[in-house]
C-alpha cells in the first residue's frame, strides 16, 4: 500500500474524452458500458485534450494530477487511465461520476 493509504494497487478506468466542449466536466457514461465521460474545452491538438482530461479527472476524483496516468489511447477519444495509490473510496467516487 502506498503513502496515501488507499487500495493495494493501481486502478484502471476507461474514459471517453470529448474535446472542444463548452466547459470542462466529468460525469456520465459513454455507450452501454462503464466508460466515464470527460468533456474538456481543449482541442484535440498536440495532446492538449488528453492532458486537460487527465487534469480534470484527477480533480474530479480528488487526487493529485501525478496520480493519474495515461495507459492507452494517446491519440484516441477512448482512453484507459490508471490511478496510482488510489484512495480507499475510489470505486464509489467513480460510480458517482458515472451516474451524473
């Protein structure tokens, strides 16, 4: 277990990024799965939308930006991110965001 006292290991989360949104928001589901929607104002140019999505997700989950890292999907709207040293209630936080 890490310094944060969270779950025993990293947790992966599937996200769908919507670049060029009117405002940054994290919440809702994409498709019929559990993919979390992250809307960002940044355009999908030179990784700006990906970085904005990682910052927004970290803020929404209440973790530091450095705790959220991209696993797959650098040039795709569909991404898998990993939360390292997650808080104990991370699953509940993600579920609440998906249900928005």
